[in-house]
């Protein structure tokens, strides 16, 4: 570490020194690799940064599903049903009614999907 970096980032440099003393060469190599563009080490202190930041994991895409749809209803202990555009569904809803069943893809490709 150069003298200006030690002055600008005293906590980080003390941390690096402690790790170097405790773990030796493997830690030094990882820190150097981070400073040379690999994602093995990164630190920030007082607005200064050293190393290479590790990219945050991407959030999973939200997939449409019946359970997340405003048209989904689940009366009693039923598995739920799709009520998209159906005002008569309550009276039509019965054990053998085709609307009682949800799509096999659980609504992932539903054209009527509407976020709750």
C-alpha cells in the first residue's frame, strides 16, 4: 500500500495489514487480484475505493401466476379458481365445473393476468 492510500483509508489498510499478518500470501494475492480487476477484493472508506466491486445478484423476474392475479379466488378450502370477467362464477362454481380448474402453467401465460 502506498503512503497516500494509508492516510486516506486507515481502517481499510489496518484491516489488510491484519489479514496479511494472520493469513499470509493467499490473502495478499486475493487483494492484489481485486486491485487488478478481479472480483476478489473491494473496499470503500472516506469516499475512496480500492479493488473491484462485486456485482449485486440480479433479482428474479416476476412471473405471472394465478396466485398473484386479481382474478384468482379461493373460497373455503378450495385450490382456487380463475374469475376473469365472470360475474356468474359464484353460482356456476361447482365440483365438476371446468372453471374450477386452474391452467396447468398456473397462469404464467395468461392473457387475462392482472396484478393484485
